[in-house]
């Protein structure tokens, strides 16, 4: 059981750094996509869209891995596992980005496709923003340091 907890802790560390890398690459891809659209380079925007969709799929896989490990940690009785809502919001956001990305790279000529993909991108951003705000609100506030030490020094 102790080895299983260490294994889960190591996997969480690997997953955390992987998510940071994927998030950074996704941000770069999104900036490149917007720049290609502004500069009117459709081929480049397509490549950035494909890269963003692949990164969304990778992020989705990492979040499914988080969900699996969450339930393993719950079975092992590891304390502090209250992130189920965060993981589910991450997965929902990833699904929205995936649908938007897939819709934007489909070889279908329709005037509605950009609106569909944009709607799913906005929905994904809304879920992501909800998750960020929820995390900021629910984080415990840092406790203010007490002046017990200064009081003890003053009394001496």
C-alpha cells in the first residue's frame, strides 16, 4: 500500500509537469492560430488548429488519467482528494475544445462551421474560466501569523 501511494505521488508529479507543458504549447498554438488568422494565412491557421486539437486530445488523456488516479487515491484513503469537480470541469473544457478543433479542421465547406467551432471554443474557455474562479474562491486563505513570539519576547 505504501508503494502504491508513492507510485501515485510520482505519477501525479509527472502528470502535473506534463499538463504544464501541454498548456504552454496550447497557448503558443492558440496565439499562432490567431496571428495566422489576423495575417490572413489560412494554411498556417489550419496547421495551428491541428496542433491545438492534438494538444487538446493529449490534455484530455491527462485529465482522464487524473480522474482514474483520483479514484485510486480515494480507495487507498489518501487525504486531501477533493478535486473531483476540478477534474470534471477540465474534462468538459477539453471536450469542448476538441469538438471546436475537430469542427474547424473538417474538410466540410459550410458557412456555419466557423460559428460552430467558435461556439465550442468559447464554451471551453467558459468552463476553464469557471474552473479557475472556483479554484481561487475555494482555496483556503493563508492564515495570518500570530504575534505570540513578539509578545513573549516583550514580556521577558
